[in-house]
């Protein structure tokens, strides 16, 4: 099966060489540099095929069996398959697979459970909360009264004592647990207990760990949260998109919050691709993959710590690592630039102690490529070599190109 069917068929190249060159350029970039952005992965050719399929042409407002458009009998089956697979994968009473993105899923969760002006307790943005957890630049901060909890400045772990005390004093209507930068498992049972104590809804934003949950390598928030929001494109390795999981008692509210409240027509090609990804995630191969993602991240974190990086929380339970590169001579922003010039692509992030920016990286993509612990140790050493000035950018780029050449994301 072709990775980019239109390109292999030469249709795009003939019709629009400018765009064909851009697509091939991005494929070349992904095939010659190291993708260490914690939120990224390589979808399978089967997922790409579904995305590039004629389902992209279909309008389908509404839900299977109750659409506003004609001709939905086949895409209805695709959506039912996606929903059934998501429910089975995560043990959920109900799944909504229409959310266009992780942010859309969070918006829909708020729409299902809250009224504008309600108080919501969530991880503060400087500590790893997402934009949708109360940023003034986002609908969340503008429409709701967000109260932020933090992380312990020393350990970098969620300050659970503060969560309980803020919940008792501020009496939020909902508590959000989930983060863009938390490398450790979240104690969902604790959050459930606090939510019950103060009569709040619990929303788990599991955008990052949901793929590990699918593979049995991280705790499942579904039994604890009223609504779980997630992305389908991170460790889960599906198309870019979102989903919501909940019990059957909230099914109608969640569905109506997605359509018609926050979205219009469902993107049926993406929903079909989600179904493909859920199918893949239910296999023993994906379980092995999820555990390897974590094993790789642990070795990468240990390697970075041994090289002098200050690794937040001292390590990781997941695919995600955050670290302060300052002892190696660069803050996060400068280090990201130097590493990018050396062919290693990753992000900056805030650090719990707040003195400087740090680095955020993850192992979902490199593990999909087939890399293991040995390669992770080499990557940690190469990152340190570049930042300490022992390896110049050109040599590092060559080393990266050689490494990635042995683990091409889309061989051939
Ligand atoms: C915790 C969390 N929530 C929500 C999102 C939003 O997802 P999207 O970028 O698909 O809108 C992200 C994305 O990184 C995330 O990490």
C-alpha cells in the first residue's frame, strides 16, 4: 500500500508540482531527522489510506442513523465501527469519535457539563496545563473561572495536597486532570475522591497518555472520570483528531455538545482512520509497542540525567520527558535551536521551578520506527555532545541521518 497514494499515482505531481514538492519535502524531513516531539507519531499506511479516501468527500452532519444529509449509509457503518472499537479498547460505556481535535474534545466536555462562568480547577499553565485548561487566550479562560493547581517545585510532581485544599475552598463545578508536560502517571482515584468530596465533575484530559492506556502501559482514567477527552494522534498513532469517552448516562449530553453545539459535519475520512487506528491499538503488537515506548523513554531520561540534564521528577512513567539543559550551557529555547540544527526536533516547555525554559521530548515516534534502548542511549549522548560543543551540528546531522536511515518511518 502506498504511503501517500496521490503522490505514488503521480496525480498530484502532474497537476500541482508545487504542492507535490512540499509534501515530498516534508516526507524527506521526517525521514532524515529525529522526531522527538512528544505529541507526534507516525501513523500507519492503513491510517493514511483511510485519510486519503473518498470518505473525505462525504457530508455527514449528525450521528449514524440520524443524519441531516442523504447518502450516509456507508459512512454510518464506519462511524459505528469506530465507536464500538473505542468503547471496547477503553472499556467505556460511550464514545464520541467526531471531535475534530483534542481542543474540540475539551470544549465539548465543558459544554456538556458546565455553564459559562462556572469555576473549574485545573493544572496551571506554567506547570503543564494545556491552553484549554484556562488560558486567557483560549475560550476556556474567557468563558470559565479557572483556578490553577501546581506542582511541587522540588519534586516536579502534582501537588495533590494543594488540589484537595483548592477544591475545598473554591468548590469548583469541575476538576480537570491532565497535562501537556507531566511525565508521571496521574492518580485518577485521588482526583475522583476529591471531586466526590466537593460535588464536582471530573474531566480527565488524557490527550497524551491515551495511547499508553490502549496498550496497557498506563492507568485508564475511564473508570474514574465523568468524561475523558483525548487526542487520537499522539502515542495512539491515529489521525489528527479528538474523542470523548464517558458512561452511557452522559452519552446524549456529550454527543449534543459535540454536534450541534460546537461542531458541524463530521469528518468521515478521519473517523474511518480513527477506526483503523483503534483496530491497530487492540493488537498484541500495539501492547508491545506501548511498553517499548515507556522502556525507551526511561532509558532516554536516564541517559539525559547521566549527561547532566536536570530531568523533571527524576525520570518518567510515560513516553514524555521534560528536562532542564541549563547545566550543559543552554536554556530550553537555545537548546531547541541547537538541537534542531543538528537534526533533532523537539519542544521547549515550562519547568516546575520556573527559572528557565526546559526541553520536552518523547519516544512515541522513534519507537514506531523500531528504535530501542540502545538507540535512546545514543540519542542522549548525541544531544549532550551537541549542547556541550563536543559534536558540531554538521557531524551530528550526519549521525542522525545515518541513524534514521536504518529506521525509516515509511520504508520505500
Ligand atoms: C493535554 C492536552 N489537551 C488538549 C490538547 C489539544 O489537542 P489539539 O492540538 O488536537 O487541539 C493537547 C495537545 O497537545 C494536550 O496535550
